[in-house]
């Protein structure tokens, strides 16, 4: 039996799953961690099996190798060029030998495919994959270990492009028999204040002031969401250098630093564009978080900025035809637009709206800042990163990953390529804090004249050669390969910001070989990421003698070429970097999309036997399992798709009928549960044609008396394919769609009369906290106005505030002072939520009264709470 979840068909059968267990072993030291994924496979069937399993890893991770334990033997993997590795793998299976192959997916560097070839009946093997990664910096004292465990389905707008590529099987199940166990040891540089997880129940054992052990709160956990462990320290070194011997006289260093510079008053005159993912994968909690983020962004925009909202899925739409000045009428239009947002635009096709945005010149005299809110579940990650990379000179990109299993490859990749930063929000985390940090970064000039020099050593090859833009309070990491110097000068790392000396950190060379912490692998992986994502404008400054051996021609960034429909530029650049990336992978022992890991198990079985394919089903991520299940027949090869009724969870617009066709594993043809093959080689096919996983919508017949769906609904796709294509082209060309009062796709809402009786009836899933209700009442200019709603939430009246003020004062100024006093008195412990919004309020207040009057009145108003 098959059932579909969110457009994906989920197989249900009695067929045993060869993957029986996953065990994560973690060893964190300082700012980096070594992770070993132990995957146990067992064949309980009667024929040899080829097991194929797709799983995620951190996109910054340096995969160093794997071992295989089978019977009493231990096999060790070797690095091979990808094509050569698969040929040797296939030849081994044809001989009757065992073979084990680990590939990175061609289109995404956070997805890997493990092939366990020719596992005999009754046999069990354990594949242990080892990688190293750096921890994410959350704040100056908090760092985050993220271990991806859940592989979210990726939307592919062009399945034909997968021909001949390496990609994980697209096979999902609501539940699977295998689960995950965890054993982690964490050693920090400062005293541990707390260890927590927003994703899983964990048990923490304190070993010392700077050391803890972590396991799951229960013995095993389902692999339906990523593991997040937050480590809060009492203090964290602002600057730290770790040095490791590579070979002979060669060393590698990792320099971690938090930039220190004064927070300037100068604000960037900005055009702020918010690109919001409204695809089907954003349903449920994700779209609610995105809508909340839109409202927070909207209230935090400073006066004098231009802004616009875009929503995208299979098509895209914008609030205004072009960015408009932030003012009362545009603020109200954007409020309505955000409230009417839902996950109803089909697949995740982000490339076209990016082309549209980049093809339009920024507002004259303003710096464009692009904020992308997405779960990142796209297949063409490489193409998306490349278009951001080409336009980095005109637009900075700040990405925001929504959900428990979003694609870090896309979210991190576009931020790196766009000279910005990335933030993530798992379900249940506080959005205001993260959005506030992003806006602070965007509205302050980034320090681009930052440099790190390694003194007292020789033959230095730094990674990256040119530091990315530095933001205040964000930890940065730089690597360098070098040799011991000839002089007696003490080795040190020197940090300079804007030609000013900021820090000198000395270090010593390790004695003896020491334990390999994988710093060289991390440096090599950082270099590969640099070659793949760094904006091409900086690449011309790379010395030919540095570690980055490449000859990339500077692309033409003229406006007329930014919206090209051809991918020839992308292909040329990728081919140019291929040799350099391959050389780095092989030299330093780290995986890339051009290099695989292979282990061969020699057997004396003689003639090869029949082999069958088992694609390991991946558990549906937790965020998808809460969504409606669509049932229907059909598949990739035959069987007409049925119309399936889906009701929207968490409130929102009435249900709509959805037409879905299956997205197939590695292309066309229904996946088979038993696949006997006369040939004795590998069963996997590296070149199959796919089918289009299109999704169409039409209006549902409902008995709702509310005509919101009829008059104010967002644009739905037509069942008629010709009409759908015409509509799609019109959206992409920027032409206005047919007039619908509440569509707002490309029409101008700025002159609309927004009276109270025209409020769209949008249901809230749960009541908002009082603090959020108060913040949501803030006006576009940072002020509040007295109303029954505001006074009820504050627990204080206008009359009481006027008595405390003791003098005649503008009503809006007094209301705003009252809210600021309330925030400081009642929510001082949540300052990270409201600080950015309060700063805007104080700017409004100081336009009308003196600082002395502000201080006196605020002090008196706090007595009301």
C-alpha cells in the first residue's frame, strides 16, 4: 500500500528495512567537533542486497573517511575521483565482491548517499562515517552543535536535470524501524553555564567545569528532526588559536575571533526586500513562523527606507511592482499582505524571483539588503547560490532558515555568496531575537577591510585568503597552512579592522604528532566552500601562489546580463573550479562533489549471485508528519493521479483541492521493492529520466459563509495547463495579473483605503502571548496609540499615565512612553525580543521631547507596573 504525505508517496510494505540502527558518537573540543555516524545494516533476506541510503550532514562538515566492520574484518575507505569510484564499485559487485561507496550529492553539499553493495544473506555490517565540523556561534557566550538527522524532500522544478547525477533515493515513510542513539562528550574553553536542546530530550552529566557528557533523555530517538545542542558558557575567549601538525614541518592553524568595534550611529540607507517561501513544504508551523517574521521585520524597518515583499513557490508575486518608501499607507498594505500569506504556491522555485529582483536596479542612493525566509528545500541549490554570487556587488543577502530540518546548504550558501549572514529558527525558538540580529547587521555598514596575518611563521597559505565581511559580535574563523619560521620571533596572529590593530594572539607549536583533531580537513573544506560560494568580485585578488590554485575570469556584472536565462556561465565556472576542488579533496582527505570514498571487500565466493536493490526509506520529518495526509493512487510510471482533498492545519484559508504527481527516485519508473537483475553488477542507475513533480490547485467547494476565499484569495493555479502557463509567464514578466482586490501579487496596495470593515478574516492557530500582542500594536513610525486593546494588555489606563506625566503631552508620545516603561518593568528578562522595536520607539519619542523629560516620565510610568 502507498499513501502520500504532502505530495510525496510513502511506501508501506512488509519488506524488512536493512538499516537497523544509527549511533552518533560526538567529541567536541572548543569550537569544533568530531562526529562519527555508525550505521548498522543487516540482511535478513535470501539474496544479496545493494542497500542505498540518503542522509544529511552539516554543509560545513569535512568528511574524512569511513570504516566497515563485517565479520571479523575492518575495511578502511580510500578517496577516489567520483567517476572512478563508481566504476570500481560496480566492477567489484560484478566480481561477487562486497563494495561500499559514499558520495556527496551533486546538487547539494549537505546530502550524502551511502551504497552498501552485495551484503550477503544473514550478514551484518557497521559503516562508521567520520567527519569534523565547527560549532555555530549564537552569541558571544553561546555556541550551537547541530547534527542533521532528518532529510527533508527537495523540490526539483526540472527533473530532467537529474540525469546522470548522484542524488538520494526519494523514498519516505511515516515511521521506520531504525532509530538513533547518542553519546557526546563536550569540552569547552570556558566554564559551562548550561547545556540544552530545543529539539530533543537530553540527559547531561557534568564531568567538570569545562566538560560534560550528553545522551538522549530516552535510549533512542526517531530520526525525524535535526539534533540541536546549545552550549552556554560563563565566558568565552574573544580570540583563540589552535595549531595542529599536518606533516613534517607543515602545520595548520585555526584562529577564532569575535570582532570588537564600536557600534556606530551611522545607518545604511537601505532598500529592504523580503523574499518569503510560500511553497507547500512551508505548511503548518513553518508558514506561521514566516508570517510572524514578516510582521516583526515590518515593524522594525527604520523610517526613510524603501521596502518590498515577495512571495514565491512554483510562481512568484510581489506586494508592489517596485520598492516603495516605508510610510503609513505602505506599512498597512504590508500588514494585510503578511496576514494573507499561506503555504499555497506549490513547489519551491526560488531561482525565478531572484532573477527578477536582481534584474531591477536598487533604488538610487540606497543599498539593497535582501532577506530570504525559506526552509531551503530546493534541488537546484548550486544554481541559486551562483546567481546570488554574481549579484553580490549590488545586493547583500541575509538568509533565514525556517523549520527543524531546513537545508543548510542553501541557507548558508546564499548568505556566504551574498556577503551576508545566515540565521536559523527551529520551531519553538524566539523569532524576535534572531530577526533583530539580522536587521542590526543589515542596517550597519559591514567591515570589509578586515585582515588576519600570521607572523613568526613562513610559507603561509590562508583560508579564506580574503576575509568575508565582518559583523560586530559575530564569531569568525580563519585557517592557515604554514611552516615554522627561521627567526626567534614568537608566532602570533594579528587581527586588523580598517587598518587599526585590534588584537595580537600568540601561539606555540605542538610537540610531537599529537592527536589529529581534523583542523587540516576543516581548512580544506573551508577552502572548497570558499571556491564554491565566494562572490566572484573578490576572487581576482587571490595570489596565484596561494593554496587556491584557480584561474577564474571575472564575470561581467552589467545589469543587462544579471537576468540571463542561460546556464552557460554557471557551467563554465563550475568546470573551472572542478580540478582545483578535486586536487584539494585528494590532497587533504576531505570529500567533495567530485571525490568519493570507496572500500572494497575481497571475497572468495567465485561466481557472482543475483543482487536486489533496497532503497532505505527515510522517515518523514516531524514538521511534515503533522500535516494533512493526501491519499491517492498512481505513481511515476502509469496510473493517473487522483484529486486529493487537503485541509489546512493551524487555521487559515478554507481547504483547497490539490492535484499531485509523484516525485520519483532518481527519475522515472515506480520504485520496486524487489528488483532482480540478470546482470551481476550494481543495481543503481546513475542515468534515468525523471517526471515532473507538478502541483496544481483549484478552488474547493466549501460551505463557508465567509467570502474571503472568493474575493480575497491569493492566486491559485488553473487546471487548464495553457492558462496556467500564461499566468506563470505573466507573473515572471512583471505584468499585473487580473484585478483581484486582495490578491496583491503585483498590484499597488499603497493607495488602498484600509478601513476596519475590510480586515481579512484570518484565523490564528493559538492565542498570542500578551507581550506579542503589545508589540503588534506598534505603528509604522515606532509609536503606539491609546486604545482599549492596548490598555487592557498593559493593565494601565491613559488617565493613570496622564496623572504620572503631570503635564500636557502628545497622546501618541505618552502611549509610547507607557509601553517602553511596561517593557522595562515587566519583560526585562526578554529584552532580546523587544529591544529593536523599543529602539525604534525611542527614536520617535526623542523627536518630540527632551532626554531629561523622557527619563523623568519613564521613571514615573514604571511605578504603574
